[in-house]
């Protein structure tokens, strides 16, 4: 869903939100993105906050599998996550759960805040001679 502003979602991500029959989202998405969902789409909030877990990861995985199994053929279920689902986002766990249930999925990478936030304020994460690499470190265990 991008790094916090609704207009920073990828073009492909926005198209899928508009077409989705079911959207399973976390708390880090820009909430106004849900206004782009088609009329009648089922919206499921599985957001977690530090020390306030509404759903454990195993429950989110189960919801994704259940929604995919009960969806009509050709239905579109979107898992909408803030930032990039594979950077501290547990997207890998969700893909494994779907694969174990023999459910195919498509990954649409987002824009990680570790690059987007500095860029929004004019700070390059790398700069010739000054900084030729950068490291992303989590402040807590995902």
C-alpha cells in the first residue's frame, strides 16, 4: 500500500484494490485507500499494533486461506499491507500458508518506508562518495 500516503501506492496495487472482492488489510495502510474499493467488497481489518495483537499471524494466515477457499472462481482477494510485504512484513509467512494450501497468489511489491521516507524529504539513502550502501534494521521482532 506504500509508505503511508494513499497516493504512493503502486499503480498495480491500486488497480487490484479497485477490483478486489475481499481486502484483508493491516493497520499501516492509509485508511482512505479503502475508499477506492468497489462497492460491496468485503473488508477485513487484521491490523496488529505493538502490545495489541488482535490477530496472531497464524490467524491471519487462516483468514487468507479461508477467504480464498470460499471465494467464487475468479474472485480476487487482496492482502493489503503497508510498505513492502517482504520487509519486516511477514508477507513470506502468508505466502507459505497459501502455498501449503495449494492456493496460488501474486506478489505486488510495495515501496518500503526505509527508502521512501528519506526520499520524500530529499535525503538520498546512497550518494556517490558519501554513502555507497545502507542497512535496514528493525527496532523490534516482527
